C-alpha cells in the first residue's frame, strides 16, 4: 500500500522502513515469557501483537513476512530493560540478519 501510494503521487519508491520493538530470545519459550511480562507490565500501552519476540527462527520468519509486505528494512528497538538481555538479543539479531541476507 505504501509503495502504491507513493507511485500514485508520482514519487520515487524510496526505502520502506518499519520500526518494531524486538526481543530475540535464546528460545521461543523464553522470548514469549519476556514478551508477556512486558505487555502485562503495560509496555508503552502496546498490544502483544505490536512486539516482535521469538527465538532466532521466529524473528527471522516475522521479518521475512514484513519483507513480503514490501518493507526494505526493520528499524529495531529493544524492549527489555536488563542490559545483558538486551545485548544478548542484539547478538542473536545478528543471526537473524545473516539468515535474511
């Protein structure tokens, strides 16, 4: 829809970027628990489906679905407060990026 709207206005396609709050867990179960805890605590007033959380395979699938919708890039924001968890998630995000390359 975004690219069609730009085309209808005579604009160049540009890069379609979407921002998502993300956590890449060591396992799907761990990521689901962290995501649930964030939502239960009222994380930014977001609904659960606004977050992308899962293991490497799950987040890779979610990002691939965004690409299929026409997004070129995903701008990520960590939603975990624990610095060590945030860093571990970013390290696993590197694996997601490699799988999508």
